[in-house]
C-alpha cells in the first residue's frame, strides 16, 4: 500500500551549550567561537561512515526543529518572521521558520576536526552552530564550495544585517563562566538574543548557557549582564 509519509530517524544528536531555544544564534556562523559536538547514534558510529569527510572544511547538517514539533498541528501557509517585527506575514516556504510541515532545518558549518578516539566516536566538532543542545541530526553532507556558494544571491527581507548591541559584562560575573567559553558567550550577547520586535529597557531576559542562567537587560543599544546563576 502506497503512503505519502516518509519515515526518518536521527543519525546523530548535537551537543551545544544552549539548553533552550532562546539565546541560540539566529543563523549558523554568526558566532564562530561556539564549539559543538555532533555525536552519532550507536548504529552509525563507524569510522567508515565519515571516511574522507576530514578533507572538507565545511559540512551541511540537516536537522529537526524538535522543540517546535506539536502533535496534531494543522498546516499554516504563512508565518510571522521576527525580522519583520513579528506582525507582517510571509509564506512559510519564503522563511526559515521552525513551524513548517516537516520541521527541517539546515546549517552550513566549519568542520573543526573529527575525534575518532572519543568513546562515542567518531565525533564531529563544528563551529558556529545555531542549534539547541540535543537537536536531532537527520543527515550530514559535505559542503561543496563551487556548487553550494552563490555570492550573487539576493536575500529578500533578510538582506539587512542582523541587529547587534554593545555588551557590558561585569568582570565579577564573567568569572563565573568557564574561560574557554567566554568569547563565545560574549559573541552571542552582542548578537542581541531578544526577538527583533522587543525593546523593553525594563525587562530582564535570561537563557541557559554552559550550565548557567545568563540574565541581562538592554538599554539604548547596550546589553548589560545583570546576573549569572
């Protein structure tokens, strides 16, 4: 019997410092200091499966917006991108919204190295990931520059550069962050994790990073970290 359904299973899961969606960079590569691990499921942990991948500087990750999956949800042909203020609508297929029929995301990332000696190896180390910890990875593919890069491409409503802010991180609070993760966290904060349509100077925002809760507020373009728990 024919069916329109296609069954997929994760080949891996990614390990990052983000425990929630809030705080995750809006696109891959915005914060190259972020280091993440792609850990394959036991049945796919084979050195043969990644043979030759080390010759590529970048890879594609195809993954599932697992936190956006809602049982029984109906298809919506339009979404409201935060870049347009959260009110204007565009077609779901003209956006990168997580609320799409198959909840599939795609990220192009630099491949830092492959660790074959890890107990869960081979483990892929990538930089600049825009994924929450534990996100299911559906496939891994090499990035091919001449085929995958299009410098002449137009960017539609995303053509304006993303919003950034100045970051003030008090030294006594920064010391609560492991030294090797400080540059990555500051890069995330400078990218202004708030939805682009929010600008409440009284509001304290927070997100999980590297086992800590980072709390901040933004006033006149300056983000100040007020606590690290």
